[in-house]
C-alpha cells in the first residue's frame, strides 16, 4: 500500500485521540497527537515561570523547549528536554492554559514545523490529529476527517475520562476552550473545505473507527 497521510481534526471530546490511535494501529500507520505537543510547550512555559497571559513573553521563548513525540500508536510518547511529560500535560492546570499558549503565532510556527517534519518522515504513512491539520499543517493530506459531536456528548465523554469530574464544570470548560481555539486569529479550529465531516454523537467508538478505516482504505 502507498504511504497515506490522514488528518483528523475537531473539537475536544469528539473521540479524536481514541479514533486516531485505533485507526493508525489497525492500518499499520504512525500516529501524531498534536494536542500533546501544544500541551507540552504549555507545561514547559508554566514550569519556567513564563507569564502565559503575555504573548510577547511566550513568543520570545517559543523556540527553547526541545519537544519530541514518539509516533507508535500502541504507545505514543512525549518528552520535553528529555523529560517524560505524558502525565503532567493532562493536568487541569495545563489544560486551562493551553489555548492561550497555542494562540501565539510563534508557538504555532514552531510546532507546525515539527509536525511537518514528523509527517514527511513517517515512511508507512501517518494519522495526525489536531485542530488545524487539514487546513494548515498538512493541506495536501490524502484524507481529511472532521469529527463533531453535540456539546452534551462531548462533555459526557470527557467527564468519563476524568473519572468523576462534575459534568457541568467539564461542559463549561470544554466550551470555553473550543471557543478560544475556534476564535483565535492564527490557524483556528476549522473544518477544511475538502474534509469529510463525521458526527459522532450517536455512534460508538467502534463505529467511528470502522467509518474512518473504510475511508482510508478507499484512498489507498
Ligand atoms: O487535543 P487536545 O485537547 O489535547 O489539545 C489541547 C489544546 O491544544 C487545544 O485546546 C488547542 O488549544 C491546542 N491545539 C491546537 N492545534 C492543534 C492541536 C491542539 O491549537 N493542532
């Protein structure tokens, strides 16, 4: 089969990560979680005392941290300056700050370059998930998917992941983050004109995976 590049975008709680990992594993492709990269740079900013409300301060150090992503869908990894940050980047503190950091153009330029390098060196093909993969990072992707779901479904999935988190609080935080991601100037969350939209509200994860696998197979 030809190496295939798949872009999967959409807001949080639509099952992007679970779907992307499973599709990549099933088809023998690499996998890149671009949200983890934005979380990793945010983690570094917080750890180094950078005022994340100050875009100039964030921009000035955007090139400093060395962010490395392992692209095996069976066990993706993420390190910053050699430190494994897979766990701390999921904490609430990072989650609440990541939209501000990822809105800074210098941050996006830096991370986008990393993403393109990884995608072009994935010999067998890759599934890349994020917010702007189909529109900006990999506009020539072989297949673009845009996952959606109702706010209720998304909040329910997220609070399931967070084990016991309050549904209302989760829903509010998620809506706020999506609005920030969709409303920013540089490379906002958006569906590419040539993306296939899949509404996952009433689908099981297995159904979404099967749908995407079928779409990829049609492209190969
Ligand atoms: O996918 P995840 O929820 O881990 O993404 C965390 C954050 O990273 C998003 O809310 C968004 O601010 C940022 N992000 C982005 N562009 C991407 C992927 C993620 O701006 N391609």
